[in-house]
C-alpha cells in the first residue's frame, strides 16, 4: 500500500516544505511535518487527512526546541522514516559581509547550518528508528565550486549553505564508516517563487522562477531515485549533479 511510505518534513508551515506535505499526502503517503508554529494551510491539510498527517513543533534555531521535538517524535511511535527532508531555512536580505551584524550572521548559521545538522544527528542516534534518506535543503548559493559572485547581499546565507554542505558531506562519510545504509543528500530546489524569493535583487534569474509544485515534484523524484552509492552528493531539482 502507498501509505507504507513515511516522510518527515522539517519546516513545513509554508513554501517548499508545505508543498512537500501537500504532494505526498495527496499520494497517500504518511507525513510527519514540523513547524515553529503551524499555519492555516498546514492545519487544513492535516484536517483533511488526519490519519496521514502529524504536526510536531520544532524551531531549528533552538537546541531546547530540537530536543523537545525529538522527544515528541519518539513518543509518536514512528519506527521508520523513508525520507527526511530538512527544509527549514532563512534568508534575511541583504546580508553583506561589509554590513551584517554579528547576530544576523549567527542567525543564518544557527538556522541554516547548525539546527539542520543537529536534527539529523539526533534522528540518526535513535536506535529503534530506521531512516532511509536525509535530504538537506541547500542552495546553489552555497556552492564554492560554482561561486555566484553576482549575488550581492547573500554573504551570510551563502556561507551558511556552504557550511551545511561541508558538514553533510562529513556526515555521509561518517555514516559510511559505520556501514550505515542511510543516504545523505544535498538539494538545490531551483529559483522558487516563495516568500523567501520576495526580495528586490539586482540580477536576472537565469531561466526564471519555478513554482513550489514544480520544484517539489522534481526534488521528490531525485530523492527517491538515489541509492547508497549516491550518499554525500548534491543535486538540483532537475536531477543534475551540482558542484560543491
Ligand atoms: N525559494 C528559493 O528560491 C530557494 C532557493 C534555494 C534554496 N532554498 C531553500 O529552501 C528552503 C525552503 O525555502 P522556501 O523558499 O520555502 O522559504 P520560505 O517560504 O521562506 O519558508 C521557509 C520555511 O522555513 C521555516 N523556518 C524558518 N526558520 C525556522 C526555524 N528557526 N525553525 C523552524 N522552521 C523555520 C519557515 O517557518 P515559519 O513560517 O515559522 O517562518 C518556513 O516554513 C530553505 O532552506 C531555503 O534556503 C530556497
């Protein structure tokens, strides 16, 4: 039965995370969705499919909130997560290196790097829960091999995603050494029309924006197509391998 597939979506109140929930519930998959606080859109999906959707609370920038989420998650009696998508993220624009405050830089790092990695770490430490794939929502902005020098105002954001990429690569290698079968992936969702992209940038977006629906449809196929041989790799929503 299709309901045997379970997704965990971290950061599902709106945008790409919400769309992951919407698409997979409509396919009959089970979804554990997390949000700092739920949204009317997420509540509506849960109310329409209460047997498929569970909403838990998690602020990824808070160690206490992550610990409380892990406790709730254990109590939910889930034994298997097929696909965990660690999606929550922020872009407080602009975040230029010559202007940003200590706190703004730290906020990007806590939300986009430290929180996502610690959540994955704590899930992977749970003895009785098997996790098939952990897909981290990265960004082309975080690539150092394909540095996007035109992205004025993206210094802290890009650094936080580059750091995320580097730690998740280590996570993949550490898991390999332990003979773990969990697959670790980084994803670039494309340039997606969400609240995050409602900013006044000075450059043209190559190829234009896509919808959250198109992005998630593509990323879900990417996630589901990857096997343990692909652990520690970086993919776009169009299934093109991306340079670190
Ligand atoms: N949109 C793009 O073009 C694009 C491109 C590349 C990468 N990405 C990445 O894709 C991911 C999703 O972005 P989006 O476009 O869907 O952005 P969005 O519409 O702004 O949504 C961001 C999501 O992250 C959640 N979030 C933010 N801070 C959080 C925290 N401290 N704890 C828990 N959840 C938190 C938000 O929850 P609240 O409602 O509580 O704020 C919201 O659900 C991000 O990691 C982003 O960096 C997006």
